C-alpha cells in the first residue's frame, strides 16, 4: 500500500484509474470495511481519502480530541484489507474554509476516478454543503447505506459510547476486533512492583479514547508476542492517588523489562470497578483474584 500525506493545495496525482473511498473512517469498523470490500470488487485499485485530524474537533463541534484509531492504526488496518492507496490529507481551519467546488477542483480532480464510494452521511466543503448527491453531478458515486448489526447502527460514535461505558465486550460486533490502543512503557511510581504485581505504565502515542475507569482483562502485544493481561484504567485510590487516570498493564507470565518498549493493548472485557481498599493487603488479595480470573478466561 502506498501512503501519501499532503496538504490540499499540494494534492498528489494518481494517473491510473482508481476507485476512491471518501470519509473520516475513525475505527475502520465493520461498516467501513463493508464499503471497502464493495469498492474492491470493482476490479480497479482502491484508494482511501481521509483526514489526519477530526473535522468535528477542528470545527469545534466536539471539545475533546479522542480517537478510536491513530493514523498509523488506519494505515495498518487498511493495508490488511488490501487497500492500494492511503491518502491522508491535512485538515485544519484553513481547509475547513474551502468550498465543496474547491475540494472537487483541487483534490478530487487530481485523480483518475472511475467511481466514488462514500457513506450516505458523507459531507465535505465549507459548512458541510457537499453531499454524495452533489458529487453525482461530476462522478459515478456509490452512496453506501449505513450498515447495521442486530438492528444497531455501526458507527464510530456508538462504538465510542460502548467503550466509555466499559462495555468493551460488545465492541467487536461493531468494530470487528477488540478495542486496541498503543503506547510506550514509561517509568511510573512503581507501586505495582511494591505489591509484587508489576505493571507497565503506558504513555499513549495518540489521543486514544479512554475506556471507563475500572479493571479489564485483555491482551498485550510486545513486538509480536502476545500475553494475557490485566489492564487498569484509574488513578490509584488506595496508594498515592493521582490527579488524572492512567492506563497500566500487568502482563501475565511475563518476565522482563518493558521500559521504553512499544506495546499494543486490547480490551476484552470489564472485570470490576475501581475500588479504594481498606488496606494494601486487601488490594493485593484482589489483584491475585483478578489475575487468576483473567488467566483462566483468556485464551492464547
């Protein structure tokens, strides 16, 4: 897969005929995947054109800049899906001011487009005046209906709500996989080691959406090796309370140093709420119970 990162006034040109998919595609969820698969059946190479920043955040429609997938995640997932071109356009306040016609003229016309695929809710240009129907004045457009699973609309917002509610076990039926984050292990207060329960303090490499505070079971991937894991999202109410929640991961049956390593963490299910224990011993006992349950429940 070829990746192009660009500003709208320096849009790269692709001379071969392509099918182009338009959208923000946060999550690359099952609805997005259905659109990509349909586009791939056209018999031409497929390009995905999206933005590096959330238009809703840049435009002030949302006030927190949180994502289901980083741009690197998108590149990985799109490559796995067989996409040929990943076109990542910079989005800022200046880009938000270009009209629907300027977007067509300075961006889309740089490509040899055989057909456009986009969702029925796709919008583009100043004040979101551009619609799939407007694009049909210039291109052959497949307006893709929003997809559903068990009468539930597959949408990034729906997935985000599940994650924020701690219902991560429901996420794969819409996302197609467990919710996953990525980060670097940094040195923390070493409270876990004092409890004989070492944890990796994760510094996220992207503003991922934080799940609901609590304890989860899941998996941690360290350079291709996968481990069963307990994931704590919280602020240490029992020992040295923190002002802001962090994400810590205990890798079951792992022996080694993780500082500085890049790891992926998958959230499989919510185990329990964060608790302020009466004593450190009570905390240690609960952690051992959490570990036993996760070790028994998770499969590798």
